């Protein structure tokens, strides 16, 4: 029996008839009360099986949904724990050194497990709620249509949020980066301190924290996966002996490769690549080495330090940058060496008049 039929049957029981306005309401008699109780008892006797069936169906749906939710969540948890045990098995081996460390795998598996458990709970409980409503014979077509329209409107308004969420899920599933990696996300670069489904937090070189939305990341460069390269360019004078420069650089690289902790950071020998460029006032010699991921800058700094000390000990001068500007003396005054003009050069001066000869007197009459 439907819910509307039950409500109509319940409303068919006799009720006291209101008295006309202005008069005293009539009190139901004992016979009316006995008739109402008889009708209610008959209605309950006719419909108790329907309500009991609906209640048992709802209870069965809820119990099955709860059990299924617990089973699915435990299965996901077991799968994540198995992934972690597999990662711990390869940790410490040569293969594990090339893969991601255990902590990063643990964080990645926990994130994936959290997403899967949330999705499973949403699907199971949502389906159970719809089945409970259908057990009461409620028409779900308007509800589903309204939910579809509301979902489209919310999805259109929150499309950036949905984009960020989906991008975060795929970043975690594809293991593009993890906590502790040094990445270049285009809009920002730095060390990853937190990976979320919507926002990734990066710490920059100056200590600032960047909040990067996952949907805005169009490209990303991970500097902490695989291996890194430390490259140093050494600029010397063109008159230096190249064989001597190569020997000093090779000695520096060999010594550094045998000392702690550089022997662990270096994954290959330090190689002298040769001349990168030759100019009129300098020449550049390239030095390169394969390092652990994220340790290239540290190795480069130490390598420059050692090369400078070795070159100073061998008397090899490192040049580079702009040439020194030689201070030029100001141009001398061209008239500084000339003497002052003589007063006799002016014919109208008293000195010139006194020095001029006296004209002879005329003797003619």
C-alpha cells in the first residue's frame, strides 16, 4: 500500500463535527468513541504488515550499506598497507635508491587511500539514501532532476575548484612530485612542503611560502627525481697551460670524490669536459659531475671552493667579468706651459711707448 493510501485511510476516521458558531460544541458520546477506536484498530490491523515490510526494508538497506562501507574501506586500507610493505622491501637496495623513498611512498599511498575511502563512502551512502526514499514509494524523478540541475549549476560556478581537485588527484596518482622535492611549477619554484588535492605549498629560496593551485600548473619540473648535474665553468687567462689546468682540476675532483660526505653525493666521477670558449682575454674550462637529486648546488659550491684554493696554490689566476677600468689622468691644459703675454706686445702700453725710439727733430726751416 502506498503512503498516500495510508494517509487517506488514516484521515477517514470519524472526527467530532464542529458545532455551528455561537452554540456550545457537542460532546462525543461513548458510542462515537467506541466507533473511532474500532476504526483505528481495524486500520492498524489492515496496514501493520505494510509498515512492517517498509521498516524491515529500510533497516535491511541501512545494514547492508553500513557493512558494505566498512568492508570497502578495510579493503582499501589493506591495499594501501600492502603498497607500503612493498616500498619498505625495496628500501635500502640499489633499486630502492633510484626509486622514491619510503616516506614519500607512504604519504602518497595515504593520500590515495583517503580519496578512495571518501569516494566509496559517498557512493555507498548516497545509493542507500535513494533506496530508502524509494522504499517509501516516493517518486525520485523530480528529486533526481533537481539534483542534476543543481549539480550542473554548482559545477559551472565551481569549475576552477573541480579543475584543481582533479589535477591534484592525477598529480598524486602519477607521482609527479612529493613532499621534500624541489620543483619548478612555472608560476613558482621551491621545495614542496605539502601536497593537497586543491593546493600545493612550496617554500621558496628566501623562505617564502607559495600556495599554488593545482589547476594552474601547466608544466612542472622536478629537480629531485633521478639524478642531478653539477656544472662549474672555470675562467682562466688564455696564456695558462691547458695541460696544467686539466691536471689541477682532475686532482681536485679525485680528492673530493674520496672524502665524506661528497662520496655519497657524487654518483659519478668529476669530469673535465674541456674548453667551452676561447676569447681574447680569457678561456672557459667546463667541469661536470652527476650527483644525487637535489644536491647539485651543494656540490657546485664545494667544487668552486676547492678549485679556487687549488689554483691559488698553483699560481693559476682565475679571471672573468668586466675588465678593470684603468683610471686615466685628466688631460693637461695646453696653455699651462705658456708664459704670460708681454706688456711690450701691446703698442699702446706705457712700456712699449718708453721703449720705442725717439723720432729725430727736423733741421729744415
